[in-house]
C-alpha cells in the first residue's frame, strides 16, 4: 500500500482548514475540536519543518533532515527539531488522561481524543496547541 505523500503547501492549507473546523466544532464538542486542533498543529509544524529543510514532500529526507512523515504524531519531536524557543510558545501543560490518570507527553493526545478519552485541562492544552499554530504561521 502506497502512503499519501502531500507537499508542503497541502500541509499548510490543511492546517488552516483543520483550525477553522476546530473553531466551529468547539461549541458542540470540545474533545472533537481539540483533536482537530492537534492535527492542525501537527500539519503546521511539519510544513515549517519541510520549508526550513527544503523538503518538497512529507516522505522526502535530505542530508541531516529526516522526513516530516518520520515524526508521526510527535509534536514534541517537531518542536525540538525546529528549535522552537520556549519563550515563543505557551508552556506545554501536563497531559493526563482523566479516566486512568495516565500521564504522558503530547504524543498521547491524538490517540486519547481519537478514542474518546477525556484529558484533564483540555482548555490549557488547546491554548498550547493554538500557540504552536501561531508560531508556525510566523515562521513560514
């Protein structure tokens, strides 16, 4: 099976579409909106990573730059790879799954929300994700 391999402009466009969808969904279902926001942040960070490393497609790697696809849903890894200063984004809140008390890094967010788990302090997580999208907009 061949994987989808979008170009950088498709990621930028999709990030904006997902952000708009998250804003519309927020009044109906906060967790669904948060999942859309997670994916918007992921797309926007991958787009900046690709631009900074002159990568045309998500599965392309060049020199020391790995492919954007290789990050999977690891937003923290993208933040690190992009050298995003802590001062330029909101601090990442502690991620805790309400039902189990499981805590972890942001990579568990998309899975928790995708399967209907509640995250403690979703609003703080959404503010952090929004700050990542804003950072990406300012660093294209």
